[in-house]
C-alpha cells in the first residue's frame, strides 16, 4: 500500500491559457468595433459603453461580496459582457436602460445560475433581448445627428436598396458596435491569430446563412443583396464574438458544426419570415438552449470503444 501514488483530479492536461488571458484578448479584439462606434456616433456611444461596462463589473463585485463568494472581476468576463452589451445598444439609449441591462446580464443571466461557466445563455444577448422586449421603441430608435433613418436591413425588407460599401465601412444607422464589418473582422482576425477561436462555428454559421438566403431570400444569386445581408445588422458581431462564446457553445467538434448550421438556418428564418429584419440575437439565444442536446448526440466514443447500432457501446 505504501507504493500507491496520489492522483489529482482532472484536468490532467494543463495549458498556459487562463480565463483572464482569453477574456483580455476578447476585449482587445472588440476595441476596433467599439472605437469605430464611438467615432461614428459620438460621445453618447462612449457614455453607453462606459455605463454598461461599469455596471457589469460593479454588479458582479457587489453580488459576490454580499454572497461571500470569491470575487472574479479580475478575470475580465464582466468587462467583456458589459462591452458586448453596450455594443448591442443604440447610442440613444438612456443611462438607466444601460444600467438596467448590465444588472440583468450579470445578476440574472450569469450569477444566479452559478457564475462564469454556468450560465446557459450569453449574458449580453440575454440582456439585449430583455431590453428589446421591455423597451422596443427605445431599442429601435437610431436617431442621432444625421443618422435618423432606418437601418440598411429595414430598407432591404421594404424593397429598397442599401449601399454595401457604406455598410462594410460602417457609415450607417444601427447599434453602436455592429455597423462596421471591417472593424469587426479586424477583431476577429486577432482572435484567430491568438487561437482564441477557430473557423468552425463562425464559418459554418455564415456559410449556412448564405445558402439559406440563396434558397429562400427571394433574390436568387444577387451578390449585392447577399453582401448587404452579411454586412448588415448584428450578423458579423454575433458570428465572431457571441456565437463563439466558450460557455454557451458546444465543445465537441461535430457539435460546433451542427451549432453553426442551426444558427444560420434560424437567422435566415427570422430575417426572411419574421417580423423583424434582424434576428441574430434570438437565433443565438435559442441555439444556446440546444447546446446540451447537441453535445449529447455529438460526443465522440471513448478511446477503445466503438458505437454500434441502437446507441450501445462495446
């Protein structure tokens, strides 16, 4: 018995990457799109972003202190949630809505379900949908200086034409952090370079969405229309920064592909047949709820075992 060795619990494979390092990289990757939003919409956008970030960090700190739990604000997850929430709000958002959204994201969606790693949906998107349902008029008010018209997706829905180049650059109406596809792709390239994300989920998501729009969008192989759909709304921000959330996306390789396909189909359904010309937020949240089921059917067989008919393994 003296020769027995103590074996620690899993995980046994260790890596230099930590939650704080990963979240810090996400914050860095979000800065180009957030910075363009401030440049494009002005000080109002900066105030909204600062309010959501500060509220998320403060809410996490106060809750964990009051519940005598370890304080985790140094892992940057609350900063990421606040930044993503602010980028998903219009610059005309009143201060109390930004604060309310931050509290809902951290307290209701994240902490009440156990904190980081336990939340069943993306906290920022959960808060955005909560605000959209509760204050639909304010959440669709994009009026600010010269940007007082409808979003490009709304124009397309009404049969009009959108300027794709301006959409790619970001010189349009919309949410603070979703207008510039170029700025979002710069951040996405940084995450790919750092190895924080890979192409499975965003690539499958965008490809499935394009195929769906080709089949059901009503415009056939219209490249301009497809480009406008890709660059418009929250698709790019959602595909690269929210659908790839570690906590709320599948961990199995096949599951990530299935997840991306479901996201693309749901986004296409919402945009083509729904009441709103958008739909990315609802598609991601609905798909988040399917993740446990997706993982159940895509988990690989254990080493040394094989799957047989009927689901039994031998």
